[in-house]
C-alpha cells in the first residue's frame, strides 16, 4: 500500500492532476482515463507505460473501486 503522505505528492505525469488509488494495483487518472501500474509498492508513472482505458464500463468500475 502506498503511504498517504506519498500519495498526496503523486500527480499524473501528463496533466499534473491528482490520481486515484485503485486497490494496490493502479493509480488512475479519470480525466485522461489512464491507469499507471504499481509494481511491488512502487508507482510506475511513465506515460509510455500507462494503460488507456477506453471501455466505459471498465472506467466506471475503476472509479467505484478507487479510494478518494
């Protein structure tokens, strides 16, 4: 799990906006629909490594699982 203090500092590398934590798996930018994976507790915040979420149902599911 990512420490709350660290989470408050992390932003999307593309739009510099806040990210939502989705379980221990992803940091999610709902504005751009990009998911950044977390490997062994370390966020991988590389634009080239992000997964773009195009499916509306998947986007909604991530929003529902996300911590504010």
